[in-house]
C-alpha cells in the first residue's frame, strides 16, 4: 500500500481521485470504481502498490507495438485493477476487482527488483500492461524512474483514460504507448463507463510530446463493427492524430461476459482495413488472426 499521488482532500473526509477521468469522489473507508484505491481517514491510498499480479517476457510486437524497436523483448508487469468494466475483457481475471474483494492479489516485488530482473535477461524495455497501468500509477511511475536510471525504455498499454495530470506525471519517463481505442461515444457510455474525448485529447498530447503512439481497436460484432462506426474511428485517427500513426485492427474472440458472441468475421476486419486506407492511414495491421 502507498499514499496516492493524485487526489484532492474534500470536506467530511472525502477525497477526489485524480488518476483517471472518472475522478471518483470517495467517502472515508470506501474505494473508487477501480476498487484498488481506498480512502483511509481522508487520505487516498493505492492498495496495489508493489503487488505484481502478472509478469512476463514478451516480444514488443505483442503489446502490440510493431514500429518501436521491432524484434526486441520487453519485460512486462501488471498490478490488479482497471477503471473500466468492458464485458469483452481478455484479462478480466486480473483487471477486475470486485467490491467484496478485501485483499488485493499479487506478489510483493519492488520497482528496483523488476528492473534488476529485466536487466539480468538483457532486456532494455519495461512494459506496464495486462491490466490498466493508470490505476497502479504510483507503482508504475517508481518502476519507470528506476528503469530510466539504467537507460531503459518504458511502454504503457492503456485504455488512455488517465487525467491530464496523470499524463503529465508519466510523460517524462514514457517512450511508447499503445492505446485501446474502442469506438464511438455510444460504445464507451454503454459498455466501458467512459468517454471518448479525453482519450483522444490524451493521444493528441502524446503525439505532440514525441511519445511513440500506436492505436488498437478490438472490433466486436454488434458493438463497434458497423461501417459508420469504423469510419468514425479511422477518421479520428487520420485527422486528429495523423496518417502516420499505426492502427491495429484486432479480431474479437469470445471472453468473459461475451462468451456467447462469435468471433469477428474476417470480412469485417477487411472492411475496417479498406476504410482506414480510404482515410489515408498509411500503416494498418490486422491482428488476432491466423
């Protein structure tokens, strides 16, 4: 557990968390929507600090980042929690923390030990992934700082719903990011408890800051697979981020609360590809296909 870095103290021992754009107002003794940030006596604490729920050595292309040190390996870590509740989540076992879950899972590993492990394998890139790094920003940030001391790179795989304050905090240490850009406002409101504009603004800021950005869209049948929805996504990437930003079109496979939904037809992925090309996106990758 660690005192949070981004919160306001309010009256009646309430706090406002400023890590993500939900900006939860949390009463004393309660947790935010992510269920890993808790108000204790008027102070916000990160309950997942130092608790690694998943770690591994991955190809950088698995993030997916195809144009950032291609062919490299990355040391990936995650702590429990997410600020969204997407019913198609592939990693729901570690990203979703129930309100009744008192203990946060994970193995105690310090930022210094993570960096030491990565270096022992000759790995020069750290990735904060699998769950949502915004809700373990304190743990991620300390690890990022330690990595930078040794000349390493830092990568986030994120839903992009961090606050401007959170993005400002990590930007000096962040080299590359893949943002999961899910669709139009209706998709975010109906399924993700989020909003589209803060995510787009964060991506624009990343581009301006010189952070390497790639965008992924998981295309899900009857959720975000209509031609007008795909056009809106492609148009936003091309016009607001730039036609040189790589777009990963990812195939949905049944998971979590959507196990009864069939996988995305290849024809839909091909349609998205052709729409993206029509809007001038120069690099498009189709993923999760064989």
